[in-house]
C-alpha cells in the first residue's frame, strides 16, 4: 500500500452515469479498506451494481446522505496507474465528456462485468496460459539492416530524448514511404525494450495492423506483442488489455483506442501516419488519439515519435515554431527514386458524344506497357460501388436514399442500391420506379465499374479490387494482399484503402483517375487530405530500386495548373504546406485558430436549429464569450442521415485555453436547456473537428 492511498471511510468512486450527467459521475462510497487510487471496484448505483474506479482529488463536498458501502474490491489486480488517471482526467476535460463515462468506456466491456472472484480466476488462467506458451517459443536472432546516415541521426535523437530527465519535445519522423521510418520505429523500440520498458505503437487503420504486427513479431520473437483493435472479440480484448496492464505485453500495437491502454512500464509511443484522419474518433467522445498520444508522452515523460510523409498542418506548424523536432529521412532506402509524376490534362482529349472515358488512351498505353513487362499497376479511385447513382433519362428519377440527403450507390455484383450512410439497401428495380422506363442507367463510376472496364480494355490482365466491399469477408483482405505480393495480380483497382501503408514491391505505375473533387470541396482540410492521399499513393510505386526509373504516377485532371498538383509533381511537401498554412492564417483557420463544433440532431431541422440558436444566445450573455466567435447554425454537407436532420454551429477562438474555459462554462448550461427543446434527438460538441 503506497502513501497515496485514499484512507478508508469516504472514498470517491468514478462510475459511468448516463451521457452528459457530468457532475454526477463521481460518487462517494464507504470503504472498509484503504485503497489506492485506480483500484477497480463494484458499487451499488440505484438498483444496479456497476464497475467503478477509485479516484483521488475529485471528492465532492460531504452531504448528510448516508454512504453506501463498496460492494466488491477488485484489488487482486494492480490499480490503474496514476498517469493513466491523469490522462483520463485530461481527456475528459479537454473533450468535454464525463470522467466516468470516458474512463469506463475505454476499459474492456468484459472487465466492467467481472466481480472480484471472476477476475481472480481470469488472472489465474492468464498466468497459466502464459507459462504454457513461453516454453514453446523459439527465439532465433533476427536480422536487422545497418541504418543509413539519416536513420542513425534520427535514432540518436530519440536515444537522447529518452535519456533526458525533462520531457522531450515530440518528434516528427518525416520521410516518404520507403525511407525507412518503420526501421527507425523498430530500433527505437529495441532500445526501449532493452530498458525493460513497454512500447505503444499506434496505426490509423485496422487493415494496417497485420502488416506491422508481422514485422514487429519477426523482429522481436522473444517479446510479447499484442494487437488492440476493434475486430477483437470481447474476450480477446480483455486478454490483451490485461497483458498490457499487468506489464506482461512488451509491445502494444493498436488503433486509436489503444492510446488508452494501461501500460505501467511505458517507455516510448509511436504514432504511424500521424496525419491520418482515422485517429480522430467520430462519435461519443470525439478524441484525437494522435493528440492524446502527445499529451500522454508528456505526462509520462517518454519520447513520442510521429511518423509521416505528409504531416498534418498542425504538426508541421509545431515543427516550424520549434515546439516539435523534425527528424528527416529525405531519401528512399536503396536509392530508389520517387515516381515521376505526370499530370495529364483531360481537356486535351478529343470530345466525342457521351461521358469522357475512364482512362485517357495514353494512360491505357502506359498500363499495357507494364503488362508487357510483367510489372504491376495500381489504379486509384476514391469511390466504391459500381456507379454512384442510377438515373432514368426519361423522367429524371435518380436513386436517392429515402432517409438521407445522399444517392444510393449501385452495386452490380449483387444488383443492389445501397446507401453508404444509413445502410438502406434494396434490389435494383427492373424499371424506373417513377415512370416505368426499362432503361435506367448507371451514372459515373466507382471502383467496381472501373475494374470491369479495365478488364475489357486490357484483355488477359489479371485484375483485383481492394476496397471496403471487396475486402469485407473474412480473409478476403489477406487473400488479395497475398495475391498482389505473389505477383498474381497485374492491375489492382482500389479506393484510398489501397494507398495506405502497404508495401507493394512490384508496382511501377500508380494512376489517380479522378482526383479533382477534393480541389473544390467546401471542407478546408480537403486539399491537405488529397495531397496526403496522392503522395501516399505515389509512394506505392517503385519501391524496388531496380524498377525505380520506370516508375510513374499519373494524375488525370481537368485542372492541371492547380498548385496542389504542381507541388505533387515536385514531391514538395514543404511548399504545399507553406501555401496551405498561408491560406489558413489569412482565413483564421487551424492551426492558427481553435475550433469546436456544436452539433444538434432532430427529425425536424427547425428543432435542431432552435437549440443551436438558444445556445448562441446563452453564450452571448456570458462573460467568457468575448474570447470566442460563434457562427450561425448551418447544415453539414450530409444534412440528413437515417431520417435525422443535422445542424451544426462553429465556435472559434484564437486561444485554445480560452476556448476551453468558455466551453467548460457554456456546456453545463446547454445540458440544463436541453429539456426545453422537445424533439431534439441529441446534441454533442466536437473539439478540434476534422471536418466542418
Ligand atoms: P517506411 O516505413 O518509411 O515506408 P521501411 O522502414 O518500411 O520504410 O523501409 C522500407 C524498406 O527498406 C523495408 O523493406 C525495410 O526493411 C528496408 N530498410 C529500411 N531501412 C533499411 C536499411 N537501413 N538498410 C536496408 N534496408 C532497409
Ligand atoms: Zn423514369
Ligand atoms: Zn441513407
């Protein structure tokens, strides 16, 4: 028992209370034992018994209500570490969520259900399993390549940061794909492991975990590596969580939720592809795992390594201002060059009747070239399905979703119309539902149609598709990847999913067939995203040095003069970032301003709007509102989903801390006002929103 223990008697316990009941989620209970903060307990709450966490420093003023005793002490397991508690306090405060709601939500659901004796049994079984596996594990010495100069310099900086007593600046490992970033992660990991520390590695997408997991386990066969992601069963989730929490897992590799893994010996945090929007949780507590990783590293005084070829502008601005340290890997391993970027002007094509062809003839020739040499090509189109909409030329009917402000997408393989927002699915009608016309036509093109068309245009080519539809079934993703790696695929068609992280060695041509939409999107982050996506797609080509001179990336565009493509042609991230930052500065947008988005949803848009208007009026009467600017309510680009209308209102401030102070004062009042707005389905605040 440490000196920090909460003494027996009145003990504050954090429990999960219904959403938005912020103040009520720390309750006092009677304890017969002295307890360390972070101890898991079960306590009575109303008629139920729920999981709770003993906390410290959040005790409420005493009341005369007699305290109820703690029902179960789950102290057969070590308490959650103090720094974990501090991380959760910060996250709940910053993202304006209940402490109990967030803290318990990030624990495995199974853990929240166990009573003391079940947990004790579970732990006993775990230790037994571990003893059984340890003996059978072979440990062959892994091979590691000698680092090049840039990698050595980066590693030296990380070593230095780990040795410093003061918290080190976050580090940006800035290098294009194939520049050896992962190798640096592995070396930094090795150093951390050598000091008996645990390593947390975050990846943006579950699809990328098998690949990195493979590399990590191959490199560290004697260490225990666990993966934490959304596809685990509840039992697996509990198991991996326990291994991390007990300090038995040396490396935790996971998607965004893993940032909350309890790791008592944490020594290093790696955030791969730190710019990726998937790090932002899009419902409930809308936290950014990247930002929390940086905060956690600061709390725990361990180095944090953010890796990217195209850092987020937030991170880049921190580098420019000297808050973050940039470690550059400017060259690809083995001297491979980046592919030559060819920006093809679609307006130069002859324009016969009808829609333009999927691919320019010159691009088709380039694909045939690859085929004849036995090389692979990747054709990238960020839209899945066969066609984004079906259309009746006779009456103008289009395949709208009845429940959303969106078209339903035509999927040819199972002849369905599917809404990608609410899931509403129907068989394709044989005739136009409005006028009976038998000739309804797909308009536009998705990956399914592109694959079909390419198959016709390139007879004999072995095609494969890589998108959320084609990889859905169990094992499909792995099968497609294996086929590409084994050279059984000539042309791979895919959505952005294909551009991320995969180490395809034989691809010498990457083509983006329709990248223009993002140039004119209303979201201010769209160009940043598109640039990152295209750079990443380019990174799939020519990873083998001997093919590098023939490697090309094709961009088919109607806007060849656009600055985004010019920077891409020169692989010049810094120039692109500078121009974007200038735009952001003059427009008063992040990273030069801080945003929060208040969202409201109702069946009737007027109800949502009224709630937001009332919220703005409340703000106007508050002192703190001098520090913020509140914009009028507007519908988001997807204004209706599953028959619910959405409205949103932007709150902006030049100062992050003043925005925080304002929100902390404002939101509790909105909780109180909610009841006055009959018909409001829900409301929420999104701090640092990714899209507006
Ligand atoms: P990134 O993560 O930046 O895409 P990787 O670390 O995956 O780059 O490196 C790309 C390839 O080069 C991998 O196959 C890796 O094993 C290899 N590699 C990395 N560093 C070296 C090195 N110093 N010497 C030889 N090969 C290396
Ligand atoms: Zn019709
Ligand atoms: Zn829908």
